[in-house]
């Protein structure tokens, strides 16, 4: 899983019929201090996340395990909006 920040949206008027209704977000990866890294991913939003929010992204086959993404051609999904991050180190 990846911790990231939503930095934008991808608009697509033509897409696979299984993706109709999907909202695509641009998510920049964050480190544990919530500092931006250079990596980013385009992820389908399954929780109603918005720009500027810190989110948890699942990738690979795990991305197809939410109710919305099941059996769809998706490789990354925003599956949670992070309210707080506690670390012990």
C-alpha cells in the first residue's frame, strides 16, 4: 500500500465500459513524514477523496477487491482517506 496526497484529477470522456462512472485521481506518494516523493500513480477513487487529502492506495490485484473495482481493469485504487498517522519511531 502507498500513502499519498491527491494532487489532481484525470478526465476521460472515452474509456472502457467497465470504468464508466469511475473518478481518476492523481496521487503523489508521500514518505512517513508526509513529505512528497517524486513518484505518483493514477488511482480510481472508491471513497470520495478530494484534492489535497492524504489517502491510502492499494495497487496490483488488491486494487480490484473493493465493491466498485471488483473485476475491473484497475491497477490502483484510493481505498481510504487518512485522518491521522501515528508512528512509534
